[in-house]
């Protein structure tokens, strides 16, 4: 309700014709032959606003150049990262091929590393049990010999 009223008020204010007195030095609507260009749809700024807008244009140009440079650096970085990814993918492919070749050379076939690891663990467990049984026999023999001595 209030915003509709404000909008209507602004529209009515925009319809008001205003007369502004300008010096000839303030006008830039002069043709090279000295005649004036019509100022019907012209926007007029005071000097401070015009100065501010000029400075802002300069700031925006500087910011745009900084953004272009940052974009250039980011594109360069992206290019290097893409190259690194390609290199790593190629190296991974070569490493997998070397692993497969080594497995064929060592085992004569392609072996799942999980199965190989499980087999090794079973073997280590078996060897540890055998060692434990031997140690147990040795200690039992030592205990018997001590009892016999008593």
C-alpha cells in the first residue's frame, strides 16, 4: 500500500517540468559549427557528481584490469592442474601395467592382492602356532627335567 503510494508519488514528481539555468560553459551540446544540439532528453549533472562519476569509471577500469589479470592467472593455474591430472592418470596407468607384468612374471598369472595377503597371513599364523608348539614342548621338557632333579 505504502510502496504503491510512493511509486505513484515518484511518477507524478517525474512528470514535473523543471527549468534549470546553466552557463554556456556548462553545456556540451554544441555542434562544431556553433549551433546547439536539442537538450530535450538530456541528463544534467553538477560538477562534483560528474567528477565522482569520472573517478568511478577509472576505478572500474582498474578493477576490470585486476579481474582480467586474476582470470588469466586462474586459467594458467587450471591449465597446469589439467596437465598434472593427465600426467598422474598416465603414471597410474603405467604403474598398473607394471604391477600386472610383475604378477605375471612372479606368479605366472594375475593375482588378487587381497587373496595373496590372506594366504600370507594364514601362513604366518601357521608358522607362529608351530613355533608356539615347539616353545611349549621345550618348556615342558625343561619343567620335567627340573622336577626330575628335585
